[in-house]
């Protein structure tokens, strides 16, 4: 069995991946809060932004962490179409969970449905991304650790959506984002601990792209998207702020003559 290295670059990839998870979670929570304050197409647009932010943050977290993953005795390549599919699955399934919360008439039912859907989306992205690995050998998983990783994903997603429904202060959202980032990272590394690789030496060329050829440029691009979206959300006034501006700009009526 090949020796697995989950941090080939030391603390660099775990710390960067955690930061990406936190940024995605913070954006998703803030966008969901904005969506619940809005109506019509504005609510839909905020929910779409929330889904893309959370999905992108989770995907970027996973593959930044995978930059530090190595197996003794074999090179690693990534199947490009399957890797891109994992990103689309993350956005679509997480989007289903976010919309379940955003349009739920019963908040408890919407929270449970959204948390389950979003958590399964996180897990699906992770294991679909792992299926994109190409190496000289066979990848196996410890079922108990796989189940634990899925449970962590569902609990983390439910807690994050609960925070979006019940927490509005910037400080509380920041703390919730840090906790959500830690939970997503825990899910990832729990899933990675479940991995077992039986290496089969081969002189043949592995199919697919290296991490630096494909994963790194895509992760940088998506990371830039997260930062730009963060700036947009930070600069966009909330519904309460718009109402306050409108009230301040409304001319005061002259006092009635006595």
C-alpha cells in the first residue's frame, strides 16, 4: 500500500484551503441573508450568488488541499471533464439546498431539507473530485470514515443555513463562517483519511492533467472570483440601509401654520 502525504507543502495548502472554505461560507451566508430580505427576482439573484459562492468555495478548498496530496510510488493526474463536473455538481446541489431555505414556507422543514441537500452536495463534490484522480494503483475507502465525512458535511451545512436564517450581525456571521470553514475542512480531511491506495508500478504515461497544469490555474481563477464577489457584496447596501438612505433623502414637510 502506498504512503499518502496530505501536506506535501507543509501548512501552506491546509491553511489556504481553510481560508477558501471560510470565504465561500461567509459569502454564502451574507448572500442568503440578503436574499431573505428581498423579494422577486432580487431574491432569486441573491440565492444564485449564494449557491455559486458556497459551491466555488467548497470546490476551491478541496482542490487547493489536493495540491498538497501525494502518494509514494506513483504520480497523480486529474481527469479534466470529471473535475469540472465536480464543480458543477457542487454549485447545482448546493443551489438546491439554498433555494429550499430561501423559498421555504416552513422554515424548519426548509432548513432540514436545505441542510441535507447542501451537505450531500458537499460530499458528492468531494468524492466525485476524488474519482477524477488518475494514478498507478487502486483507490479504496474505509466505509466508516466515508460515512462520518458525509455526516460532518450534512451537520455543517445545516448549521450554516441555520446561521443564515437566525444571525445577521457581521461579527456573528464572521464567527459562523470560521466555524463552517473548519467543518468543511474537517469533512475533507476525514474523507481523505478514509483513502487507501494500492500502488501498482507502471512505466506507462498516466492520462489527464497534473495539478499545476489544471487545478492550480482553475483554483486561482475561482479564488479571484470569490474575492471579487466578496467586494461586490460588501459594497452593496442591504435593504435596511437602502430604506435608511431613502428616509434620509425624503424632504421633511413644513410644519403646519398655526
